[in-house]
């Protein structure tokens, strides 16, 4: 919502953080809590939605892929290492499930 104006979303399907899971059990949301990512919470919805979209497109990311995908999301609390761990946790689980 911060980077795309409404006119560019016309006729698009939009999923909000609430649309991921009614009870917060989406794998990315779970990984966020398992890695203790949330601090102030201000950026978390944007971080999570970016991570979900990214992992849908790239289920086996490299560290560089993660950095590139998440670089536009700013976290004033500095939880970037935990965010990367959470993304890797989800990616690792997806790879294990596929094997």
C-alpha cells in the first residue's frame, strides 16, 4: 500500500495481512514468532506480506535474493537478522516438505 497507488491495483486481487490466515497461522507469521522478529510491530505487516510474496515466487532463496527482495522494507528496530532467519526457516520447511 505504500509503494503502489490504488489506480495501479484496479482489477487486481489484493491480499492483506488479515487474508493470510484468520488466526495468524500462516507459515511466515509462525516463523516470525518463532524467530522473535516483532518488536514495535510498526513494519511487521509490510515485512510479512513482502516475505510471503517473495517466497511464493522464490521458494529456495539465497541470502542475496532475500536482501534484494526485502531491501525496500525499513525496520527502525533493526530486526533484519531475525527477519532473514524467519524467511530462511520458511524456505527450509518448504524444501523439506517438497522432498
